[in-house]
């Protein structure tokens, strides 16, 4: 019997539109010096590891009449070359050129008639580096049945260990009759599943009707010369195109601030984001309009018997934080963020960052995928931005002998949300991946600069501290200190 999609997965598919593709992405940059890492070697690495994630060779098959949720079936025409694609930048490719390529690729929805993932092997970066862009649908990686393929392709050892792969032969595609029989049998054996299916299908109709009503409202507003309503400067009707902004900082800076002001590295990261949002919005021509806070959903790792554990033995739950962008003092912003996490820290449910990063087989990509699923499930809770911060390993990782020197998460945008932020700490650095709507936030690059400046502002409150400049990067320009 084929595996059936769960109601939550069906909801992700129903919510997806051309302007809100529901896939996660990760950009990883590798130093190929001293290795023979190239496209052909990478394809063989994927071929060797893909047997450990069978879902990556399956596609979604609907049930006639929608009598039950769709099922996962083996793709009889599976073509690894279609999913692992070769691309290049004009040499020597810059990080800005890579960001533009990534933005264009993540703007396109995945083909639902095939397994829901793609990997781009991008050559031509300066200094002989290459980049990998992983693009995986939210229904594919749930952390329970399936982890992210990128997690399996990384190793703490430079030497590649071949596992031999497998002689894979797809199972025959189920016929429409067998799908109907399975749906009828399930309706007798598991009536609660039928209720979930009807609820999910009904929700699809309601969402379609609601979208039509919103479209009508936009047309009426256009005829009347009225601008669409926007709850915040980072809200609005999304286009089909994205911008991707990346920021690289050093973990040691966050630890200095934490050691002086208490709290956690996560608190300092969120305070940095709050300061970055404040600085960015203040540079815009439009007024902040008295906006004092931006509500963020921050998925966190917890220990909770009521939540389903991931295959790595932990659970992820939503936590809501009001980022105090109206507060001028960086220290007060940090303390307000820390206070919002006090209950989470004191109830004993939280999982420490070092413990999470120390889980055997841990890689940030899977936890970013789960975090984005949690954020999407909470979309109706009235937040304005999602922030997923995943502590990664603090030792170098390799793919086919090439050392990973950078990793940037690229999260999907939810309906009406023009901004999403992913953060990963890895090997002494902290990497920000910022996804923005291309039309609503044309100045998103400036937000990246403001993130760096907000970190400098916090460091200025630490006696004797100076920002650690990542290798190959110059310091961000400092803002003048505010007058007392």
C-alpha cells in the first residue's frame, strides 16, 4: 500500500500559488581546492546517497474523485539528471551574481508531476569555488519520514566513503481502480482520516473563494484609485519574483555580547534582527507610522510529549516574539527579546543550542525545513515575519572532499508576508539568508547592510569589543553614535 499524504501536507499543497511557492532552499558554497569536486562527482555522490531517502524518488498521485488524500508513488520515469542540474556564472562570478541566480530559481514553483526537489551545481564562482542550491518542497521533508537530502551529502571527513547505492527498481504505478479500492477500505477502517480529507478538500474550496474575493477587492480599489491596505511595511500582495540577501558575520561577536549582557546567542541574533529592521525602516521614504513592534514567529526546539518527534529525536514548536523596533537602545532591545524567552527557558522544555548541534547526523537544512513548516502552520496567528535560527556544527563539513565555507538558508514567503529570515551558525560564522518579495521590497539589500550595522551597534555596548570581520569581507560602515 502506498503512503498517503497527511492533512497538513495536503494543506501546504492547497496553499501553494504561483506567487507563494512552498519550497525551502539552501545555498552552500564550497572551496574545491585540493579536491576533485565537480559536477560528475557530485552526481555520483547523490546517486550513492539517495537510497536513504526513498521519498526523493517518489511523486504525488491523486485519488480519483478526491475520495482520499493523494498518495506517494515511485516515479517510473525518475531521471536523476533532471533533478541535479548544472549551471554557471560568468567567471569570475561574484556573490551578488549568485544571489541573483538563486532569486530567479527559487521564484519558480516545482513541477508536481515529478519528485518535488532540485539541486543546482553552480560553477564559475571566484577563487575556484562552486555553489550548491538545494530546492525542496515543504511536503517532502517533514523530519519524521524524510530528512533533507543535503543532510546526507555532507560529512565531517574529507575522504568520501562510498556506500554503494542500490539497484533501485520502481514499484508499478497503482491503477485508478486500486486507488479507489484503497480509499473505500480506508473509509471503513479509519473514518477519522475521511473526515480529515473532507475538511482539507473543503478548506481548498474556501481558500479559492477567499482568493477570488481578495482579487475582486483589489480590482475595486484599483478602479477607485485606492492603494491596497498594508498592515506593515513588510506586508502586501506578493509578486511571483523574489530577492535573496545574504549576510555573513562571526559567532564570536554574538558570544561577546551574550557574555556581557546575559541571555543566549539566539537572543542576540534576534536583537540584531530587530535593530536591523529598525535601521532599515528608518531609511525608507515612508514613515514607520508609529509602528513600535513587529511580531515574529520563531520556531524553537523543545522537549514535549504532545508533539511528534523528528527522526533526529527532537520537536519543533512555534514561539512568538515582539521585536521592539521602536526602541532606540540596542541593550534594551536585547533585554526585551531575552525576557520574551524567559518562560521558554525556565519551563525546561527548551533544547540548548550545543545539544541540538551535537545530535548525531545533525545538519541545519532539515531543521530549517521543519521550522518553515511550523511557521506556515501558524500563518493565521497574526505575525509579520518568520525567523528560523538553527545552530549548526562548529567544525568544517565536506562534500566529496570539498570544504563547505558558507551556508545560507532561503525560506519561502507566506501569503501577505514580504519577508522571511533564516539564520545558520556554522564553523565559527553566522549566516543570514533573507528572502524578500522583489516588488514590495526593492531595497531589501539595504536591510542586509542594516543587519551588519545593528551587530556593530550591539558590540559598541561591550567594553573593548570590536566586530570580527569575516575573512574576505570589509567592515560595514558604522552609524554615528546617538547624542545623549
